[in-house]
């Protein structure tokens, strides 16, 4: 738990983590930026990829990093102490403003935007900053909440990423702890990326290409909708979350 909100269960986190990480690597990424993800689970999966040789992880809370290195070490296989992982403790938005480094993939694994502070990290301005850290054909994956229980917030996030100049492919999987959980796969430009597992993918417990193909299908009760984007001036996604379950 983080601030009273459930973050993951070791019984089924692999479903979430595999779905978050591997679509971002579909173009054969070698360098990856992780924003959030202080539990080290995304880094654990990235380290399993033979092509990834540089991982930068930006996490705000040093206490979460310390917990990941101790109590959660068995869950994340000690990923945050691997020499391929470089930890930055700080605010993701500020770090993005200052960096000049680019990455083949960016994984945005942040808590749901239920406060104004977190809402900054689900804004068009934030995703625009992320685009500056991406190589020209780089991929971004964003954890986007539940398209079932927080339907408006989910599609608000998709619309916000689109408004920042990305072509977006939303997808979702079932994680028993959380229920139906959604993500956004995005690339700068007009052509939405097709979710694809990377070459030489290691053996996975949940995700394969057929599961990933099915994940892009949304039933009639959670069909896509286009909404006004969430911005720093108008943090609409925070209001969506405050309204509670759809």
C-alpha cells in the first residue's frame, strides 16, 4: 500500500508488470526510462530483456526505494541494485524539464491521479515533456487506471496523451487484485503503434502475442470516448478520480 492505496499483490502483479513493460520494448529498445515504479517490479522485467542495457529510474520517494531494496527485494529480484539500473530520486516533471538524454522507451508507472500533485503527471504538459526524452520512434507506455471502474478517468488519460501529439493505442488486461486494468501505448506522430512483444522476449507467465492482441478490444460498456484533455490549468482527470467509480 502507498498512502492507503493498494499498489500490488505478489500473487498477481506479474500480469500488470508484464503488460506494462513488454509492449514498450516492441521496437527493440536498448535504453529505457522508468518514471515512478519505485517498487522495482518494472525494472525486474526490463533486466530480463537481453537487449536492454541502460535503465534510468526516477522515483520521488526515497523511502519507497529503500523499501524496494529491503522488504520487497524478493519480489523484485534485487533489481534496483543491478548495475544496469540508475536511480534518480526526485520529481519526474522537474527531471524531465532538465534532462537532455533520450531513450528508446519510456514507462510511466505512477499512482492514479487522485490528488492535484499527481494530476500534474497526467497532463498534456507532462506528456509533452516525456516526448522530448523519447527517440524519434520511441514508445511510451502509461498505466492509465481501470477502463471499467474509473471509465472517464481512463479515457481522459488517453485523450490527454493524444492532445500532447501522440498516436495512442489503448489496451487492457485482467489483474485479479485490481480487476480490469488499462494502459496506453503511444508514439509521437499520426500512426498508432501496434502492441507487439519484443524480439527474444523471455518466457512470461501471462502475456503472449495473442493475449496482447485481444487486449486492444474494448467491449460495448467500456467503448472509447473522446474527452477534453487534462492540463495543468484544468486538471480534469483529478476531478474524474474524485467522482469515484463510474
